[in-house]
């Protein structure tokens, strides 16, 4: 029995998506100060809401006051990006995983193996005539798994 047979492709890719999501979420949890990240996100969100409201109301005084605060917001956004650099660096090994998965898919002729009930409506997921290939299935499988792991580990 060939584990990489077409019949096992969905399960195999789902497991890979689950493991990859878990690893990236754990890396994020360990390397990023979640409380500081949450604090920055809230501050920037509040700032943006105030700016949109002031702009909508054409309140020049409020806009001027917010302009003075803009530098602090930009510094906080820069800090947030620096906090997440190690997580982005951790993505590099996953490019190797994708290359290996692509080779496995090609050598085992997985092709497009999932028939979508709603037809050919999701762009960029390896679709052709309402069928989904390995990359599309990986993406669809990884979204809910990432969400589950992020919620369970309290990652923002």
C-alpha cells in the first residue's frame, strides 16, 4: 500500500497542514510577547478609529492632535513588525515542505482530487473546472487549524 496514493492525499495534506499550523503557532507563542502585541494592536486600532472619525467629521483640531501622535503609532507598528520577524523567518523551512509536497503530488499524480460543490469560484487555489488540487486543499485545511491552535494557545 502506497501512503502517497491519491486516495490518501487529502488525509496526508490535512496532517501536514495541521502540523505546520501547530508549529508556527507554537513558535509565535514562544517568540512574540503576546501581551505587548495585544497592547500595540489595541492602541493602533484606537488611533485609527479616532483618525477616521475626525476625518469623517472634518475636525481639524482632532486631526492635528492625532498628527502629533502619529510618530508614536509608527514606532509602535515598527516594534510590532520586529516582534514578528522570527515568526516570518520560521516560514523558510515551510517553503522546503511545499517543494517536497509538490514533488510528491507530481510523482503520485494527485492532480486535482476534490470536487467542489459550488464550482470554480475560489481563485488562486489550484482550481480547474470546480476541482481542487493539493495546494488549495492545504490552504483550506490550514485556515481552521491555525485558528484552533491560535485560540487554544492564546496567540493574537
